[in-house]
């Protein structure tokens, strides 16, 4: 058998497990053996019904992807309250199995691949009749490949490629007419943005982007063209600092960036060039510190890093 990473929702534990007899399905547990059971057998028999990805808990409701042709499902944690958010007029759903469920306003957004629209942005209000395509950004089976779904106020920020401008930042209110590219940061068909983390502080969203001149650096947007700007050039010239692992703690952004002098190391920013700085030089003159993930706790920022001496170890730096 196998078990996915478990999540907590409404005081219970939920996970995707394969007990061999039923294949991979959604299970729930109250922490006891008698209180651990499969919620529903989406694909009766030994075939797997649920994907390997763990469900997402939003307002006490589970959203997950299941079925031989992956469909969005929702569950209140009971067998009777677990059902398919049937797609009407969407053609056959053929993936992806990792659909990214994100709430913005009163709606739940996710991405799916269908043989009618390709890989595009979808939305649901939690009911089958309220589950629909937001907009077919590239008409037909061609795909805009939405990624980095993040709530920005009551709207959804995401990256997408309309086939003309490359991968760029977009914003949606859940309607076709209300879904627009925010700005073409790298003019022309070349992509500017990549999905390696976003973070929201107040009404601003931070992300990594390449304008074709300064390399991949830290940017921020308020969801408008005029409200989108470069935060700082961390790697001077046309090189890229590749900001990743973005997290917000209060009004401060923490992230990992790469420079020739310090390798991959933790940084912080208040959203201004002068307020963007290296937290601590853990490995002077490092070709690559190889830092990864960030977790704040008690005024310290914990992360994994390889200083080239003892392999990957746990490190901590002050957050100030």
C-alpha cells in the first residue's frame, strides 16, 4: 500500500491511500483505527480512483481530483457528502491529476485539461451546476497552461500563455470578460514569468519575472499594469537571481535568491530596492549555497542548505 501526505480539515485527517484491494482512494481518520476508513471508492475494484496528490481543504470542504479521466470532486468528510463536480459541456476531462484548487472571493479556481478546451482555467461554487470553464484563452485544444493560482483580494492571479505574449501574469474575477493579462513584461512571444512561488502582502502580490533585459528578478503587482513594478535587481546585469520559496511574514517578504557572491541564500524585502537585502552570508564566496524551503519560527528563519562541507543540513538565520 501507499499513503500520500495527510492534511487536516474540520478536526479530522484526510489522505489518499492504496490498500491494494481498492486502489488509490480518499480516506479519512479521527486518529483511531476504528475511525479510519475510505470515504468513497471512485473506481470500484483494484483500479485507482483518486490521484496521488493530497486533497485541498477550503472552508472545511475537501477538493480533490479523482477518476480514470480526472474530474474535480468535493467532500465534507463523509461518504454521502462526497461527490463529483460533474463538468457540463467541457468534453472529456483528461487531466491534470494535480489540479490546483485555490479560493478567491466566493469561488474555487482550478486547472484542468479537456479534449474540448485543452489546459485552461476552471471555476466552481462547490456545486456541479456551478462548475464551469472560466475562459478558453487559446480557443480549441491548444492550451494556455494556467499556473501559480493565487488569490489577490477577491480576484485570482495566475500565469498563462495566450499563444501571442508568452507566459505572463493574468487576473480573473471568474468571468470570461473579467479575465485579462495584467501586463506583457517581456514584450513579444517570449515568456517573462515562471511559477516558482508567489506571496501576498496586503493588496500586493510578489512573484519572479524576466523582462528580457534584467533577467529573472523579484517583481510585485497590485493586479494592474500601472501597479506592476520591479522590486530590486539582486543579480546585476542580465543574470538572474531566480527568487523562489516566497513567504510573507507580517509586512515582510522572505525568499531565496541566487547571486555569484553568495550562491542560493535567504533574502528579505519590504518591497523597495533599498529594503531588499541578504539576511546573512552563510557561505562567503560560495559558488552555490544551495538553500531550499523557508519556515519562520520565533524570530528565526529555518531552511535547508548545503555549504559544501557536510551536505544538506538544517540552518537558521535571524529574520531581522
